[in-house]
C-alpha cells in the first residue's frame, strides 16, 4: 500500500482516512446516522458505503460524483423515517441502517480504491452487516466479489446482476475495468459461473465469442427481448428461484444503465431499450424480500450527464426499495403491494 496505512491497521478506519477527495463530501443516505468505527458497523443491520471512483470506466467518466448525488437525491429532510406507500413498512424503523461515509480514495489509484472497498465490505460482512455500496463505476464489483468470496467461499453465494452489459470482458491488467469483474471473479475462483443470473442485457456487446464463454461457465441471463416477451415479473421469479437453489446468500448488483436512457440519462454507457424505473424498483424490492441478500450495490450513476437529477433519484429509490425488501423479509412479510 506504499505510504498509505493499511486498512488492517487498528488505528485506521477504512472509510475515514487521512485524505478525502473533494467529491467525497458526506451527506448521509436518508439522514441515517453517520458512523466512524467498526463497532458501530457491527451493531447495524446494513451500512451504506460510498465508492467515489471512476478510473475503471471505458467511455464517459463522472461516476466518482455518484455517491454524493445519490445520497442527496430526495426532497425529504425528515431524519429517521421513510415509510413506504407500497408496502406499509419503514425500513429505517425496521432495520438499523448507518452510513460509513466514503472509502478513502485517491484519484487514479484504482488498486487502492478496490483494496479499501474490499476491506470495508469484508468488515461489514464479517459481522453479518449488509454493505450497501453506492458507486462509482462497476469495477467496484471486483472488490465486492472478493469480499463475498472471503466471507462465504465461491460456492456460498449467488449473484443477481441487473445490467445492460454482461461485464465478462477479458483484460490483462491486475485491476480490470468496469466491463470485466464477473469474468475475472470466475477465473480467480471467487465466483462459480453457475451461480450468476443477469437481467436486462441488450445492445451490441458482448458478442458471440463472449456469450459462448459465458455458456461454458454455466452463466444464466435474460436479455431485454426476453424481459419484454415474458414480463419482468416472470424473469425476476426465475432469477430468484435460480439464486435460491444455487446458494444460501446473494450479492445483488444493479448497474443503473439497465434502465432505458429515458429514465437514466446520467450514466457512462447508456443503451436504448431498457427497463423502466418502476420495473426496476419493484424487481429489486422483490429480490431483497425473497432472498437473503448479504451485499447490495448501485453503480454507474454519472451526474455530469444527468438531467434534473432523474438518474440520481432512480438510484436513490433503487437502494431504498432494496432496503424496503430487507425490512419486509425481517418482518416476515411478502413483497406484494399493501394499500395504505
């Protein structure tokens, strides 16, 4: 780690270090308590962690500003409550949720950012606290998959992945970019290919060669055409059943570009023809209600390309609905709509 203190150093906190990028200014998610110690994290059910880096992008940068934008993308300044009109439950009341701030990034040092995120997420997972990570680009899944593997082993968790892209590209560097984490994890032995289900794939990448590699690994996916033909409810049901059979724990990762650019223009690699916001919100809530989600992240919100914060709001509500589902699961209630 060079001149930087290791996360394992007892005097060092993985998110509140000696240096903070200016775009990492902290405002907590939904006004939940800001914490600064591992003991506080261990006492929580879920911990929000910002990962403000975009050195892994392949096209348009800007996701380093995502955590701040997502945290502030709401017009409610009431602390301690966010009741859901759709489910009749308040995740902030049902769960103890805290915000650990942002990892201690230094611009252009992607290996350091990945290492610190893996340590922070790993610290949360070690105490059965769910890390809820706000990106940042999707290369952060390298760190999250490392942390999940460290806690549960390659066979102990499944992945449900909402995205336009499969993120199974080849790369030779030690710290591959945002289009490569799932291939890298499989090749490193951190993830079983048969334990991942992807939803929303569309566009012109990956091509036939990569899809063949994915088939050989036993990966499962549903393209947007399949979602259109079958309906999002049926596809999500298949993904949940598949993940439940594959492993006891689940890592849920949502790339905001799974949404159609009409609903999420503020992202680095948009692709027309995606999900609507309402489809994604309900899908995420259903996943976190029905599966034991051990880690959850929202990536690729890029505020420089956003309009009226609609992408940031979609990201914020995606996280909130995920927490809503976790609260429903804790309360032993189904994900169905409950009229207020």
